[in-house]
C-alpha cells in the first residue's frame, strides 16, 4: 500500500491539474473562457507560426503533485527539455560539419549518448528509490503498526494474533 508514490493520494495529486483548477474556478466566477488553456494554446500557435519550436514541456499539465522539482511531471519536463537541446545542438553540429565533409565537429553523438545514460540512470534511481520507500513504509511501518494493534486487541481475548 503506497500512500504517496503510486497509491491513491499520489495518483490524485498527479491528476489534479493546477491550470484546470484555476480555469474551472474562473469559470465558476462567471467568465466563459478558460484563461490558462486559451493563453497556452495561443502561445503555442503563435510560436509555431513564427517557426519557433519549443520543447514539449507540457506546461498545461502541471499538477498539484508537481510541487517539488523531482516529481514525475517535472522530471519528464526536464527530460523533454534536455532532449530538445540535444536535437538542436545535433542539428547545429550537422550544419557545421557538412561543409567540412565530416560527420561531427562538436562530438554530439558521444555527448548525447552520455547524456542519455544519465537521464536513464536518474529515472531508474527514482524508480528504485520509490519502490524501496514504498516497501519500507508498507512492510515495516504499517505491518508493525498492524501487529501492535492486533496484540493490543487480542490481549484481552487471550488469543494470539493471526499469522
């Protein structure tokens, strides 16, 4: 039973969009449009019309669970931003290297590979850490609390707790 990571409270916090809550509150007051959603879509449309492609940061999906920098949503945004920078640098490297007749000048294949390894390692470390914290909370703390409650309840009955 995970209370915050993969459990019901964590899922609830990760599903509640801050922007959606703001937009719905504004609509309750009496406005017809959703200001956050409208502004986000307008910005995306205008930037793409001008040829500016920003990384897929999913700012419209910021949730209550994203209050810390190491939340799943924020780590995904960091990954997306990093991937975007890698693509842009690789394109610039290819543009510089093409007239010289070489594959790379800046060494982007090597550095991008190392950056990808670091990204994967961060996700794996987070996954293992979340699993370990959930296991500790569930097995040691909650099971210990349940065992104590069983002993207290069954003490008067003269029966041992179930095993």
